[in-house]
C-alpha cells in the first residue's frame, strides 16, 4: 500500500520494471504502463476492456493502460524525478502538489465531496497550464509530464461513471462536471497527438489529403479487430462512456460533445494512417483508431439525447459505419440496439418495431439479440402505462407477440444461443403489462375518457375477452408460460446430456421467482372481480407453495408476507359479506404461524397485513364489524408486546380503520372517542406513527354525528388546527344537526366556515352541499321562521354563484329543501308557492326529477283548509302524476303512497274514491311498488267486502301485511326518496 505522500514519480520506475514493456525507436524509448482498467460498459459496449493483471498489488488508482509520452532523451528511472519536480511559473511544483491528494491513492475508495472539490480544483489548474506547457513543444519534458498527469486526472474522474459508479455519491450535476473536465483533458491530449502528426507532415512535405489516406481500408479494419485498442482511443472512449451516462436534462449537449470527440479522433487516425509505420511517430494507428465500442458510446449518447436532431445524427452515424472506407468500425448488434433505444425513448414505438423486423430479415447483416426484443417490449410497456391518448389495449398482446418470436428463435437454436435466451425480466415485462391492464382500465373509466384507443376497441361492449379481470387472467397465463418454458429448457439440456450445464447454468434459464407470483396475485386482488378474484389469489398462493416445496426450498420461490397480504387485500375488497372478511382473517392466522417469530428481516411481519384485515371489517356494515376490527387491533398490540418488532406497532392507519368500522355501530361515537384517546396516549408515550391525523379526526367526527354526539363532534372539530380543517368536516357536523332538525346550530357552523374563509382558509369555503344541508336542517326544524331562513340561505348561495363561485351552483337539493320547508309550515297557499318555486327552478335550467314530483304530490295531499283549496290541490296532484310518463320519469312506491294520500284526503265521493284507490293499487302491484302504507289506506277507505274484492285478502280481523301478498308485487318498493336523497347528501359531505 502506498503512503499518502508518495509521489507518482517514485511509483513509475517500479511499474515499468514490473510490466517489462518497452518499445524502441530512433527518438528514444517509449514506455507503456499497462495497468488494469475495468469499466462497466452499458448496452453500447462491445465488451469490457481488461488489460494486464488485475491482482497486481502495485496497480495505482486510475487503472488504465497509460502510455508515457516520449521525451527528447532516454527515459530512465533516475531522471523521472526531475520531470515531476518541474517548477511552473504559475506556482510551486504542481505535480508534487497534485500527487499529495488522497484521490491518487490506490484502491477504489469512493470519492467524498471534499475529494471531488480538490480534484476539480486540481484539474482546472492543470488545464490552465496546458498552453504554457504546449508551447514547450512536442517531445518536451513539460508536455510529456502534462499528458501523464492529465491521464491520471481523467481516470480519477472516471470513477464517477465506471464499474463501481454506484458506490459514489455523486449527483448528476457532479457527474456532468466531472465528464466536462475529463472531456477538456481528452481534447487537449488529442491536440498534442495531432500536433505531432502535423509536425511530421510539415517536415516530410506530405499533404493530409493524399490518396493514400483511403487505401486498403477494409484490411485495416480487419487488423483492428485483431489488435488491442489502448491508450488515446481508450482514454477518449472513457469520456464518451461518461457522456452516455449523463442525464439528458442536465447535460443537454452530451451527444454533441461525444460526437466532437469521435470526429477529432477520426481525423487523427486518418492522418496517422498515411504515415509509414517505420517513420518517427510515437504512436501506432491501432492506438488512435476508434473501436466499435467508441462508436456505440456515441450512439448511446444520441439515443438518450433530447436534441431534436438526435435521430438524424444517430441514423447518419450508423449508415457511415455500414459503408466501406467511412469509419474504422462496423456496426454490431449494440449499434442497432442503441438506435432501437432512441426510438423507444422518444415514444416512437412503430419505428422501433419496424427496425426490429428489419433486423430479423434473413438478408440483414446484424441479427437481433434478446436485448433488442426487450427494448421494443419496453417501448410498448412505456406507452401502455403512461397516461395519454396513445395508450392501446393491444399493447400487451403486441409485446407478447414479440416475446413469442424471441422464444421461438431460442428454441430453434436448441436452447444453446445465450444471446437469444429470454430471461425472467423479458417475460416479466409482458407479465407486468397485463397485470396493470385492469387498474389502468378502471382509471380511464373513472375519468370518463372516451377518446382513448382503449375505448375505440369496444373493450366493454364489443369484446368479451377484454373485460375487467382480463389483464389478471392473461398475466396468470404468462406466468404459467414462464414456468413451462423453464422446465422445457431444463429437459432439453438434460436430453443433450449436458448435466453440468443444468447444474451450473440453472439460474441462466428463465428464472421464475416469488416476485412474479406477487405481481399476478396483486393484479387479481385489484381486478374488481370480487370473490372470484380472491379465489384466484388463493390458488396462486397454493401454486407458489407447491413450487417452493418441489424446488427443495428455493428461497426465491418462498411465499412471503406480501403474498399473503395481497390475498388478504383481495378478500377485503371482494364484497361486503362477513364471510369474506373472516376468510381474510384466516390468512392472517397463516401469516402469524409462518412469520411472526421469523428472524429474517425480509420476512418480518408488519402492521400492514393487520391493517388490511381491519380494513376488511371496516367495509362490512354488520353489527359486529367494529368489534371484530377492534379484536384484530388488540391482537396486533399483543404480538408487538411479545416480539418487540417495531414494524408491528399499530399506527394511525390501524386506529383509524377500527374507528371507521364503528361508524355505523349504535355506540360508534363512544367507541371512536375511546380509540382516539388511545391514539393520543400512544403518541405521547413515543409511538410517533400513532399521532392522529386529519382523517382520524374526520372519521371520529362522523362516528359521533351518526351516534347523536353532536357536542363531542364539535369539540373534536375545535381540536383541529384551522389550517387542517376543510368543508368536509364542517358538512359532516352540519349533517348531524340536519338529522335532528336543528337549523340554528347548523347555520352557526356555516357561519364558522365563512369566517375561516374570510381569514384565508379557502379549504373551509362552503359549497352547494353546505348550503343544502343547512337549508334542510331549517326545513326539518319546528321554527316558524324556517321558510325565511331557507330563503336567506338560498339567496346567499345564489349570490356566491353569481359572483363566480362555481362550487355554490344551485341544484335540486336546494329547491327540495325550500319546498319541504314551505310544505311543513302549513300555509294556505303552499301548493302555489311550491309550484312557483319549481317554475323558477326550471327557468334556471335545473330539470325536475322524481323527488320533485313526489314533494309536489305530497304537498297537495296535506291540503285540507277549504273545498276550493282541496279541489285545486287534487287537480295539481293528478296533473303531476299523469305527466310523469310523458317526461320520461317513472313513478315509485313513494309516488304511489303520496297519491293514495291525495285520494284519501281530497276525494269525498265514495265511489270515485274506491275506483281511484283500486286503480292505484293495481298499478302499484303491476310495477312492484306495493307497500304497507298503500294497503293500510286501502283498508281504511274501503269496506271489508270492497277490500277483499280488490286484494283477495280479508281485512275483518286485521289488515294483512305486505309480506302476505305475492313478493313480485312489492319487489321494487323503495324507501322515501327524499330520505334517500338526504342520505346521499350526507355521504357526499363525508
């Protein structure tokens, strides 16, 4: 190990003796320090460059074949020190200073930010010395020393993008800075090489445009393929690789820079080509001629470039490589893969697919490899999973068709061509596309995006195989294909009696892992297929367990907590039956048996699976849902206390889920308050993840409102910071006052919202729901001023809307609430007031619905003041009922109930009353809207004989119940639609 203060000058003699490489010339000895350099080449690399002995303990940090430039005298170990102690006019010996820095020590220790700053400072200082040293002339000690140090600095920077680049903590900006400085160093090195050639041409009188420049180019390329490409070309190739690994958004001109480097090197190679090998030039043609890897690095830069001209530049370079006498290398599969990458990165899937088909043609000089197919499949995946109008439901099947072509080629090679071997990643691309299909379809459906190609394929109505669950089903099919292909390949190798290959290359075959199963299980869990989807998840878990057992316990096939968690999630989403929630809990039992005491950190249980079971119970509306969810929470707390596994400690999601399960419980408010208090205690005792958040308070407030604990609900609302409050929690509290008919309290909540809005809290601004709930709270109250209060609220809502607040647009609920208040107040002209109100509603473009007509008919049924009012009300009710069908609105059980009340109260003639009631009874039975109220009114308004004649039932001893009639007569009977509308309104506020 070298000491920190040891200088490069004292290292060189040892390196030279160890390598024992010296090439003589008439100008002196040209020494080559052939050290090992490994750079992790990406897709553009032909192969990793490996020169020299990797294990040589004297190899210094740069690790590259670096040539010592010739000097004007013999270069012996005794005078090297003089070179490195050369004093420069810009200050003291810069070489001595440079080599004291820690980044010149051998080894691959990652550079710290401090190292990068020092290296940047030294590099810039060294670049600033170039012109001074260059003026000394080619072959001088100064320029030779400058070039050696430049190579060392450049290779230090290459750590940021070399094989161990992931160990470095450099940002993209630092990488860009490092490559930029390395690029300047490389360009100056090329300037030195070019100057040496120009000096030769000047002294020999040779012109650089000589015809000899083009002679025998094909033979030259053949020689290149046989030789070792080192030195200047390798240095420039390192820089080109760096440019290819820069982020295009940071290094916008990376491709142009790499291209400039290539052109410069080509010019030098052209000049060196016409010089006879025996002439006095310090480097050979092989040392400056660009290799295929260099060209591929440049192509890689263009494939990542955001330049609008990138495609043209890449295609032009590839065409140049394909033509004789144009470049020093021929295109290979990496070259074409870079062009495929360019099309894929730009989202031009059609061009990528066309190029792949061109490569597959028998006459094409380059055949595609597995990576070529993978690039195109990834292009389809990117288009399919990215939002936009180009998404096509056929993308997964197109990617699968490309995969099939690859598999067929591999099978035709008798499973021997490793370059065509599909991998688990190749299959995984298609599998993940199908797995995401159902989720993406649901997203598009929820947005109502009917312009997509997705919809133009008639996925919902025209193609039975393209429906919800279609993606998960196909993902499972691809998974089975993977398993079958792996076994088929293994059997083929055994048939060829290559058992060593089976044992040594088993992982090189298609590797099916538990991750592939997890992707498919999760797809089924979220496919929206209910119990059927959950059962498919359960089947896949069993399949994975069987494969794990048959493999002898392969850890890559071992089911983990995530797999069981996905099955639990599937049963949680399956339906609203308690049986599916219980099934989810059964899988939680299995999880605890397998992993509760596991010491493997990758298999440690977490609160996530418990939260999923709690969520399953919170989705069920049974009387025991809250109790069962709370039981799971206690189970989690007990296991945490046993294992002290921090991941098992309940968090805010756990507690909120239990409160949500209690929302519909009779004592849900009290239970929610207990849970919330426990959360606060847990947080105060050190459980930071149990701190109640806004959602926890919102659920607790909702539970209190539904249990009638309105004072407690307001107290919880007060606990929230004003910045956390929004219109949802205020609407929830107002909804509680609405259910109790407490208009004044509801309006006080509304005023609080407006006050907070005025203080800048726009999330608390009231909307149309807020005004509607408050109006209905007044309408349900017993206050004599409720009509006035409702009118004032309605005016405020309209005023806000007219001022530009679109969230306060008047709607049906406002008119219904106001009409309900008018009806309940009992004024003599209530029928005309309601009619007038609905006329104004239609003038504003709001169309009436069934509830509107039910309110009007119900208002008519409440008139009893005098005969004229009764006659007018009867005419309005009959007119409203008769017009329903003509305007496309169907009656319901509430409509028939209201009409029965109209006939009962407003028709005095017994025969007319009997005929009307008989007609309404028969129509309600035909349409399935019969209910108990209709039966009771009929029994009250008719004699026993008349009742029996109409219904076929006796009413002498007791009025028959609706369940004694045929079930189809009451099949469509519904609850009061006004009550239903109010419930919907309450739900929307949550």
